[in-house]
């Protein structure tokens, strides 16, 4: 009988510790031999830093990829998606198809975004094309809605620049990098309020890409009814869904925490918009997630000792088009309600069942594919190996003159490959 798995964490959250303890795992300190370390992003940075020179052994697992920030830093995510689009275009991929206005048909899922101060001139050019639009500014490396504000005049950016104690946009090093994105000012509203979706996605390997979607995501609602009025641009209770902000609002509900399950959202949309439209929306959300992961896969350090659970933030507009807003490397494990606590406990439980099969000491030399029964509330979203094998098989059949059936067809409504070709 192998020994007990030894765990460490620098995040003191009961949803983590209770899950480790119920498996009979043994807690050790960082300086002792350990098999499983649930780390903060700061610790992972130190762990994989060149100066540290620390090497993980085959029986050790950590919960972040070394350069996860390629996806989870707002500026790098956009940069990688832009690069991915260009690559698809270069290869003549149908994914990079554009409409008559030069907009991507299938890869237009991130709002128009620029880095500041670096892209200031490009931003001004875009701003002048539609001067009545609203833009949202976010610091690249912060979370929980910190440092975010909305603008609708160029003078506001100039004021921000002066307030940041820099006289020009040329001096980049003296100043925190921001992204500025076109604000989605026509969000889908429920009960007059804006909301976004928080979805959990587990990646166990980037090359080949293998990712799982958690079925129990949720919607986060603003506490104040939405208005596109410019007089309310400073009211973050209208515009930002982050719980860290909304919990300070007078209308915040302590019982449900301004949250709704994804299954409730589905029921609501099916009853108000119809089943077909709702299915198409969720298919598109899954599509966005897979494409964003494919965009960063080539630059991600695909260390076999790593897995990662990302918190995807998606906004749906009133035309039922989903937009990727950002991806979080450390989705909050703090519980704001009783239901929240249960959800996050189950989330960690299901992650551990997938990445540490049978709760045994990990062996990174083995590429274990978890059986379906241990997935819990996760389902396999994309398996690149299986997709490639599926594609090769269809290729052989079509060469042999055999009908390729549904799998070889293109989705009629969207023009993008049918779901089975990327799942």
C-alpha cells in the first residue's frame, strides 16, 4: 500500500482544507516533502522563477501553469487572441472568415481593446470613429473590480494620465499598464439589471489541449438597475458585477448574494427566447472558451506537473451574443452564501477527483485519462487528441468515398464547424 498523499497550501480556505482532510491526506509544510501544493499565483511565480531553480519531481502536482498569465492578464489574453486570429488568417482557416465590413465572423468574441499607454494613438483613431461610445478602463494586473472606471470623452483619459503623474503616453515604465475596451453598453438585462456569467474551466494539459467545463457556474447581478445614461458612468453598482463591489451596495441581498445558477439562466432563456436560441448561445460560449485556450496553448509552458481551474467571465448582449471579458487564474474560494459554499466545496472535490485519481500519490509519467464516473459536475469540453483522431478518421473515410455523415458537415446556422468536430 502506497503512503498517504502529503499536501500543502498557502490559501487558508475551508473548501480546500476540508476536501484534503476528508481524503485522509496528510498536511505538511512547504519545506518538507509534499505531493500536492495548492498555491497562490504569487507562490507559483517564485516556485518557477529562474533564480529559484526549483524542479518538481514526478510525484508532485501544483494548481497553476508557470505562465498562466498569458491567459489571465487582461493585456496578454487580448494580445494572444489577436495573434491567434492572424495565424488562422495566414493559414487560410475558415475560422478567420470575415464579413463585408472586415469583422471576424467566428473569432469576434472579445470587445475591441487597446493597451495603454502603448496603443494610445490607435485608440484615439478608433475612438474618433464613434465618439459617442463608452469605453471601460482596467488595470492589467488587478482583480475584483479594483481600479476600473468608464469614460466617454478623450479629455477623461488625459486627466487620468495627468493624475497618474506622467506627462506623456511615451513613458511606459513609470506607469501601470491598463487595457481600454469598448464597453458592452447593450447587455442582456434580467429584471432590468446587468449580469455576467462566471464559468469554471479545468485544463489538465495544453499540448494536446484537454479541458473540462463545470456545469454549476453562476450569474452575478448588479444591485442597481442598468441605464446607459452617461450621468451614471461613475456608478459601479450599475456597471460592475464583481461581488467585491456589489456587497457594499444598499440593495445587496445576503441570502442569495445577487447570484443565479446557470441552470436557472437556461430555464429563463428557454422560456423567454426559446430552446434553439438558448442552445446556440451556450454552444457559442463553449466555442469561445475552447478558442481562447487554443490561442494561448502555443505560448503556455505545458508543465506535466500542472493543472489549472480558470474562472471565465462572460457577458451576454441583448442580441444574445456572448463576449469574453476576462479569465481569472485564482477564482475566489470565499463563500458569500450557503449555496456558494456548497458549490465551491463540490468544485474543489471534482477537480481533485480528476487530477488526483483515487486520491493516490500522483505520477506525472502516467497520462491518466479520468473515467467519466469521476468527473462529477464536470464534462469534457474539448480533447484535442480525440478531435485529431476523429478528423483523421473522417479524412480516410472521405478519401475512400464513404459518407462522412453529420460529423463531416458544417453547422448550418453558424458556418463554423459542427460541434462534434471540436469536441
